[in-house]
């Protein structure tokens, strides 16, 4: 049995972003909060287009990180009907929001002093 390489930090954030992108999440962004937040080192933000799409993105990220890297989610918040789901991986927090919620809460503006990581693999949306 092949042992999985456990990843964290930047690698974990980029892996989560890639998985969200593979599930056609829109506007996938990775923010580096290192040194400016005590909450987490990285936020992954992405948009889903419907309740089923939000659930599918979360499932893809959760199962993909578990199967590919042996990383388990430490906490989950939100319900699909709230249109904002959060997966907590301690140093990486994945936010999956519906378009209206993402515009309303404007997390990129709130954390505007964070650097945005390069995500060349992200699909054009």
C-alpha cells in the first residue's frame, strides 16, 4: 500500500483550490494570510452556482484531500441552504460561497492586505 504524503500550508491550499476548480467552481482565489491572521495561514475562496454545486465542490475538496493526501477536515460550518460552506483544515480554511453571498461578504476586500497566490491551473470563468 502506497503511503500518502501529508501536505499542509501552501501546498494544501493550492491542492484544495485545484480540486474546487476541477468541480467547476468559479473565481477560485487563494489568499496568503501568513503573518496577518491568527485564524489561518491561507484562505481558499470559490463560488458555486447552486446549492447542489456548493455541496459538490465541498465533497470534491473533502474527498480529494483525504484520498490523495491523507488530510482530514477538522471542522465544517454552514449548510448548503445558507449558501456559505466552510471546510477547516486548521492552517487552511476553504470558503465555498454562492455568488450573492460572496459579493455581500466580500472576503477579498476584508483581507485585501493578503497576497494572492498564483493559480495557473485555474480555469478561465
